[in-house]
C-alpha cells in the first residue's frame, strides 16, 4: 500500500513479510467486519441500510484495487479533448471529476495518481531531473505528489508578473513564452501580465492574494517567541510575554502545570519515538524480537547531569513532573548536552514514549509526565516538552 510524507508524496511500499501467527493487517480485519455487517443487514435489516448495502464494496481487500478506487473511475463514456474515455477507465485528473454520478473518487486529491497510460505512479522511482529541477531537488518522477504531481504549492508566487523567477538560481517554475516549465504550475494560466488570461497566484484564497492573518486564528499574524507552557526560565529577552496567552489547556489534577522556573522541576524533558518501535508501541512492544531490541523504558541524560545526580549508566531512576512519576533505566550519553540559557545551565533529558503497562517488565508510560497544553488554532498538544526532576531510585517496582 501507500504512505504520504510531509511533502505530500504518495509512495508505494510492498509487503516485507506475511503477518506472523494469527496477526492480520488492518484492512484484512476491517473488510471482513464490514462484510459481516452487510450480511446481518441483508438478513435482519437495521437503521440506515443504504449506507452499508448500496455502497460499492469489495468482498476482500486488494491494495491495488483500492488505489484504483481512490484515484477514481468514469461511470459513463466521456470525451476529454480529442480522447474518449470509456466506462470503467481511470479519471486522469481531479478537474475531470463530476458531481452528476458520471465519475467517482474516494479522494479527489489523489486523482491522477493511477492512470491508463502510466499505471501506478506511486511506484515510480525515477530520479531524473532537468537542470532547473535539480537545482532545488524537485525529483518530479519519483513517486507522485498530490495534487496533480505539483511539488510546491502556490509556485506561481515565485515568479514576477511576466513569469520570470525572482531567484533564477533556485527557480521553481518559469514561463518560456508559451508554457510553464519546472514544477507543475499551481494553475495553468498565463502570467499575470496577461490581463486577459492570467490569474493571481493564491488560487485557494477568495481574493487570490496571500494572507498574513487568516480568519479564525486566535493569535497574531507575525511570529512571536513563546516559551513552552512549562519552562525552566522565568523570563526571556524577546518580550514581556513569557508563554502564549491563548494556548488551550485543561484544569484536572492530571493536567497540572508547573510554574515557570519551578525549582522542583528544573530539568527539560523531550520525548521521541524509536526506530525499533512504532509510535505508541502497542503494535510492536508485543513482537518478541522488537521487544528484545528495545526491552525497557530508558532516560537519556548527559554525563554532567548524571554526575550531579549521582546516577550511573544502567541505574534505575525516578522521573517526576507536576502530573506524575515514572520509573526508567538511565542511559548516560554525550548525545544529550546541557544548555546555557541566559547564563544559566539547563539540563535536558530524553525519553521514548513507546512503553506502558501491557507488557510485563518493560516499564512505565512516559505520558504520565507529559502535559496537554495545546496550540490555540489546531489543538496539537505540546507533548514534546515539559519540566521534570530526576533522581536515582532506591528500588524499582516495575522494572526488574
């Protein structure tokens, strides 16, 4: 199947191994579940039967079939330009999708990722580029990028009114007098100097112009430095406002916040995932060879902090925040270094969040320590940073 990265690339990956034992991938659980529900609805009826019984649903999961469904089909013979597409052919681009039932697509953004002429474009691994594309590492033939393989959104904002790049050495697109070259242009229209055929660059805004302050945002249009909701400093030199005045938070006992520069919690904790374990770890903590590779919750710390706290590599430690405490194993490493902040030494520690209580002896959940302070617009939590303290444990109860 496919994954999409932060650059909007749609990349196909083949299965490496068959699932072990009775394990199944998600689709091989979900499709039979829906099939069973459809059988029950046919036999016994139920609320809103159309939602289940009238959808176009397969009897078994096939990733190749699903990427075709995501791309979309013509359900009637359709002529586009000089080409006739027959019923059942793949829709070549999202601009050809219709609202009258003559086409379908599970996600219009991905229409064009699988075509009659080029097949499954997410499988492409062609690194060739023009010199212009190579100057910015565009790689237009490597996988496929939604929408329409456009690698850089709003790319017409990178050129002047005549379609000439503001920075020729790092050009994204350029008008050669007849057409755009480089990336797929964000709109095929002529440059803006053509008052008849040209259009403004920001095609997703109502007026076509860039916006410094979008509607509905709770904070200002220009970037401001804010300390995290929990911070080891009492002030910073950029403004009188220490932390965001509009971040979202909760007030339960499990969501307490330490005050700024709280001497009880002077150390900064950052969290991360591991190569060997998947995100929360529930899927991989229970795979024996992966658990053997990373068997226990650990804390990375600098030699300087370890010396200050009397902790040796491999010792059991207790990490505490205003919200809870966890037990872990110390990993003393030069990968973590103390910071100098406004003339003060601030220590940093790092912990993975791939553990918990479902697997014996693997340790606590780091999320006992982290906070739920959220961005005011997206509500994305600030779980990457909080303030804690650490000490050597006399005895660990969870980790042998």
